């Protein structure tokens, strides 16, 4: 459901499933869900990632001679890899920047969620305060109701007396 649809239908549905838990002080905050990684491959203490590295050329563990052709090819290959390394460095800088932007959005959203939760609690406090106040009014309303019942009974009784008096005078 889109944000505008949610806003325009606000308050139309209620979540009765959480009422007893909330009203009794319970919660459904699952620490495993809170601490679950944002992606199955994200780096964290449980998933340290892999420790692979880049190795373009094999290790020369014994000395050897190279021909001019081999040296020329290695020099050209080295220039190519140096340029690719420069581009890789730029790409990783951009990827890091994307992660930082994602983290800022994530943090801002969590701040918004905290604000929503705080506002919801403020609203529920106001609702509970209003409900308590309305309960204090109940005895007065009952007294008013009894008074109206008595007035109604007296009026009916007086009407009946007048009707009886009219019948006597006929």
C-alpha cells in the first residue's frame, strides 16, 4: 500500500491483536529480528566475509630470466592492471559512498520510526487519560439519568391525576 493510500485510509482499520499484549505491558520485539543482517552477505561478526585477495600474476618463488617479449608483455599487462586498479579504487570509493548514503537513510528512517512510536504512546496516553476522565463522569450522568427518570415519573403521575380529575368533573 502506498504512502498516500495509507494516509487517506488512516484510522480505518484497527489492530486488535496487539491490544492485550500492549495493555499488559508485553512486547513483541524479537532481538533476532532486530539484529538480523540487512542482507545475508553483509559483513558482521557472524559473517566476516571471505579473505580472498587479488593476485594477477603467480608468485615467482624461484629466480629466472625473462625474454624481451615476456618483459614487454608484462610491462603492457602491468600498465593495463594499473589502470584497472585506478578504476577499481574509484568504483570501491563509490560503493562505499553508496553504503554511507544507505546508512544515512536507514538511520533517518529509524529516527522517524522512533518518532512515530513516541507519538503513538503520547496519543495512547491521551486516550487513556480521556477514558479515565469519562469514567469519573459516569456517576454524575447516572445521577442525572435517575433525576430525569424521577421527573418523568412525576410528570406521568401528574398527568394521570389530571386525567382522573377531568373524568370526575364530567
